[in-house]
C-alpha cells in the first residue's frame, strides 16, 4: 500500500489495562480471548478492572519530589510513565529529535484529591493548595507531561467523556498535518478509585449486573468500569521510515446534537455521519474495511444504536467485515477506551490477524449485527490475503461527541530487512538511568529479552543509542562477536553484569595522556584503520604532514614486523608517535570529546603543544621530525626502568655517570647512560632486591648524551612561530601547566629534550584538577594503568580508558570502549552506533517500585510495600516506602536540646515535609533537591506561621542550602523583639475573650 500524502504513521504504542502493562502481553491476551475482569468479588460486589502501579511512581526519573508525587493524581503519574514507554516503543528520544512534539491527552475524574490528599492535613500543609491543583486539575494533564519531558509543541487537554482519547488522536492528526508539530503523543487515562473495590448493580444502570461485559450478545445489560491508560506516538507517514506499526488514513469527529432522547442518549444518525465522514477523509470505500473495532459497551441501547450506524455506513458492501470489542476482555476504560481500541486495531493490521471477541460463560446468542457482511469472530483468524489490511475504530462519548478513525497496515513493513551476511560483529551497547538501581533493573530485563529474542543485535544496539533518553547514570560496553548468535549471547552476558559507578555531568573535563618512546608499536593502528574510515583518513593526513617536512615515509608502518630495525630508530619512531597521536586527537574531536588538559611524555608533550596551538600542525610535525633526527645522532646509550623511588634510584646510581631520565611514577624511575654503567646499576639493584627492566631503546634519552641535540633543537624551534597554549599542557620539565612564556621560548623546548621527564609530578597535577575522564591517546596502556593505581580508593575516581590498548584485545574494540566510557561520564559523543534499520521493540526503562500516596493506602489502610510488610509511619508524608539515606547522613536536630537546636529540628521537619524522601542534611540545596518557586513560597509561609517570623523568599534564594537557611532564620529570630510580639499576642487573646463574653 502506498500511503497518501495526508497519512500519519503510528510509530509507538504503550498501554496499561487490566491484565496487561505492555503491548505484547495485551495482544497475546486479545488473540487468545482472555478476559481480565475480576467478576464477582469475595464480598459479593462486582469487580472493577484494575491496573498495575496505581500507587507507584518513578518520581526520581521525572524530577518530582516524593511529596510532590504524593499529591499528584495517579492519572497524571500513570500517563507520564505510559507516554515514556510509548516513546521508547517508537525509538524516539525527544531531546535529540529535531522536531516539535505535541501532547494531546485526556483523563477521567478520579476523586484522588478529595478522597486522599485533602484528608491529609500534613500533606496539604507541605505541598500547598496551588501545587495540589497543578497535580490534580485536568487543565494541567497535557502541560505537565510537556514539562516533564521537555516537549515544545502544542499541549492540549481534551475532554469528551468516553471518546476523549480517540478525539485526542484526531486533534493530534490535525496538528501534524498542519505542521504545528512534527511528532505527537496522544491518548488518555482513567483510574477507578479506590483500587480493588467493587460496585453494586442497580436496576436500570449502565453497569453490568454480573461483572461481565458482553458486547453484541442477546441479553447483554451493561458494561464494567475499568482503569486503563493508552498512548500512541504519531509522525507524518513520509517521515516515519521503517518504524511504523500502522498508518492512520483519516479521522472525523462530530456531535449528536439534539437528535436524541437526552444528553446521555446516543444517536444512530450522528454516529453514522461520523463514520461516513472518516471514510471520505481517508479516501476509502466501505468494502475496503475488513475489521472495525467498535465502541461496544454491551449496554442494550448503546449496542443497538451502534449496529444501526454501522449498517448505514458500512453495511451495503459484500466483502466480509469483522467487528471487535475490546471492552469484553478488559472493561470500559472510559477516557482511555478509544485509544486502547485504536492500539488493538493497530496491532491487528500490523500482525495480520483478526482478533476475537471473547466468549464468556453466560453469553446469550450473538445479536443481529445489522448487515450480512458483519461477523463477530470468537477465535482469532488470519486476515484474508490478497488485499491491503484496512481497519476502523469508533469511540462515542457520553454527551454525544463521536470519533472514528481509518487505518491500514504500514506502507513499509515495520520489521527490518535481513542483515547482510558480512555485517561487522562489533558494536557498542549503552544504557542510562536516573539511578544505579534503575540501570541494573533495566539491564536485567533487557538481558533476558535479548537472550530469548530474535531481533538483530545491530537493531538493538542502534535503538539503545538513538532511541532512548540519555540519563545521568550510564553504562557502555562493546560487543564483539563473529556471528549473530554469538553477538546475542555476548550482549546478554554484558547486560547481566551492567552497573553504573558515577553520575554523568553535563560538561565533563577530559584529560589526555600522550605516551612517548618506549611503548610497543608493532601493529599499532592496524585494526582501527580497518574499522574506522574516518580515522584512516585522519592518520593519512598526519602522516602526510610528517612526509611534507622531510620526515620518514610511514606508509604501511602498521604492517612492519616486530623485529623491524626501524622500531629502534628515533628519527622514525618519534614522527610515527606524533602522527598517530595527533590523528587520535582529531578522532576525539570528531566524536565530540574535547580534551582540556593534556599530559604528554617526552615527544608526547610536543603532540600536546601542537594540539593546544603552540605549534601549527605543520610546524609541530617539523619540530618532531627534527627532534627525532637530532636525538638519533646522539651517542649510543641504554635506559632501564627501576621500580623504586627517585631518591633510592639516585643512591643506586651514585658515583656512576648515569642520569635520571624520567620519573614516571612515585615507584618507577628511568635511568640512562652508557651500557656498562647501566649494567652496574642493574647489579646493584639485584643485590638490593630492587626490580629493574631494560628498555628497548638505542639511546639514553633525557640524559647528558642529549646535550648537543638539545642545543641544536633550540635553534630549530627558534625558526618556528610559537603561541600561548589554548588548552592546559602539563610540562615535563616542571610538572606544572605550561605557561605562555615557556611555550613561546625556544630554549624551553631545548631543555625539555634534555631534562628529566617529571611525568609523576604532572600526573599529580592532573589528578588535582579532578578530571572526569582520562584517555591514553597512543599505543599501550602503561600510563592509564598507572592512573588506575593512583586513584584506587580515592574519593574522586575519573573514568580511565585507552584509545588503542596494548594489542591483547582487538584495537577497534578497545577504541570503541574508550569512547563509550567517555560517554558514560557525560561527553557528548556522537555517531558511535549506526541507526537501527527499524526500532527494536525490546523492554524499556524499569520504573522504580516506589509508593507515593498520602498516609493511608489507596484502600484507606496503611500502605504495604512489595514484600507485603506495613510501610513506615508518617515521619515524612508522601515519602517512598524505602528511600536510601544520603551518604554522610547528619541529623540536623542531633545534640543538646537548646533553643537553636529546637529551631533547626523544626526547620528540618518542615523541609522534610516539603520534599519527602531521606532526612535533610545541612548541605542539601533546596533547588538541587528539585524545589520550585511554588514550593518555596509554601515553605516560607509555613516557616513564618510556625516560628512567628518574617522570613522572605529572598532569604531562601540567597541561602539555599538547609544549613545556610537555618542560620539565616536564627539570625532573624535573634533580631525579633519578643516583648513586642508577646504584647501583641496578649492583645489578640484579650480581644478573643471579650468577644466570647459578648
């Protein structure tokens, strides 16, 4: 089918209905004819359809305090989570999607505020009336979601009773087709309170007398109320790609007007008119439609009127048409009913299955359906072949607002094409969450689905990267395998051990280590060249810089054998290091990783200086080529790494013409000199039990042997244009940041060639700067390993990774892992994972199972946690059942019961009421805890009322940590004239007594 220009694709769906909390479970229940209604309850009442998580909510994910969540209608909370799930199903991260996102939602009247919130005076005092209104009035349903998710398109609350959510879809379609928005979230939610309670049948009621809903059967007498929520994500069809589940071809909305017996009575003419209009808008004929998801409430009058309207609009065609009625299985979800019916029809055209209307014990015969072409399937059946799958959905509101939508199978199949046989077996798996616990829960659910699933791994990885919101706690792991089955197992294994150590920051500080000579070089870059065309181009460019200034021809250096003599030639190795390290820095910038601190070892400092703009890239290449050439002409010498401190190393070399060439770590010193003198040092080390290792070099760099080269190199640098560094470059000579005077002094660069490399001191300075990420940008992993040892057990531990590794693991995989590690710290890395051929519909975010409710549970009794134990008392109204304490917990009220301590204890209790959650600490910041201006105004009002002071909002804004705010309140209390206050109180009391006597 070719979608018309005005078609809109359904790219994501999510729902929460009786018996199902995800589309797959819902569809499985529909296909097998499962009825999820409870029927007659133990107390003899008739059950209402219930859903999961009515009193649960992931407040942390959506930036709400526990108190704020507790005063918010569960309908708002549920639709927020369901909308999140629908966006995940669509594979859309709205923060990175370029278009505007509109929100079109409606809800029922749960009575939550009046039944629960207003009955808890402590909670009312903590939150304030205005915040309670924002959380409960229907006006704020759509705008609240737009705020929580950062959506900037139209945000409209739609209310037309039972047809609400399908009318919301209709409004969303119009908004998309008029380009008010580029993506739309549409749906509805109803929560029946209290959960678990039943109803009693009354004669003449629209509710079922036996707790069963039996649409279109003789003797059916009513519907069954149910909670439910549903959301669809919509995009213009030409922009939807392969992710569409179905396409919406047209819709219509009207009202019955006065052509009926009463406001609540339906009109067959009004309903028929809306069906015919939707068909006309869609450009379809009645004969095209093979399945109609009806309103189907099972009320006697409602079913008769709907069948009459269907017969008028659709009945003349000859082709068979099945009727569906989702309410038979889940009940009447009121404002959510239309979108739930739409989701059922979407899944039907997607899967090519005509779903059944479940048969139930006590059903009468099927009612006359009004036209020969209509039939009521009682078992699932394949959609008739040879024709496009078209369906329709009706939803009719109490009050007369009718909606009808025409849909079809997607023009492009929602499934991905078969992956090519030679697809690379390497990719990056990522996850993020609002907390470490949520990340582990999400990973566990995803691991099970991946291990048992069939979706191509590249689609799963692409969806996780491109189609999920990026949250503060992150995990990344490269997946490498030879075939699809191995990749699936490797991904599942990695997910099962996924964890997040630290919180990502918006603009992390990145430090880069640039190694010098002495690292293993054979094979460097080979695997990364093969895997990354951009790196191949960048390295070719830096090799060309070396060649252009008379340097060695480095073409094919990645193929030189281990014993190639060129590995010992300084005039070859230093330009090679320059070329590969500079190319790696270019690659970091391409991926959005911006180093701000650079620490190079020996020639690595020149690479750092080139990147920081001290040298132009051409001059940097020339400087390194000349440096290598001059050093290669120095007298022969040897170097050895002595595993001890600098003082001990000097003692071991005492009396010998041996120099300290480098102090690489507190316990690693490199000595250099003539071979016979280093041999003596090695003998002394053996006698002293000190480990020593000879290095593979032909010269004793940074020793007296380099004096002539240093002098000549000073002259070379004197011919180059030098500039102050743009980024921080740590000096090998001092260990401190290279300043402008040093960077622009040719003599400094001569000293740098000859002097001891103070790398260990540079590492200390680097770690004192507390970078979030440290990357070793060169061959090997020596310096990265050193930093890991240095930071073990430290309070601040940066992410440390190597860009190439030491050859023991695939180089391209190591490189990908490093970039992924940078992403976990908050780097804005991009293009690490290819987009999926189609979104992989795998388990999404695992919401926190945290209760947010006033002091009594939803049934009026004390709430219980997941284990069935009673929740803790009312120490913090609206708080979660189990909230982990903040580290370094300090009780603000601890200590002597002095007046100041009592004041602080009261203030801490008031802050605790305002936020809920863990106990307040002195360092907690009101706004970092999520406090709003409304919350601030309410808190100040309560503080003034409780302490009889005049604290201003400005006092909280200027003293926003609890400790500072408490100190400011104490200052105001000290300034208060208590005598005047007592006199005023006495006057007020006297007036009261006088009024009582009168």
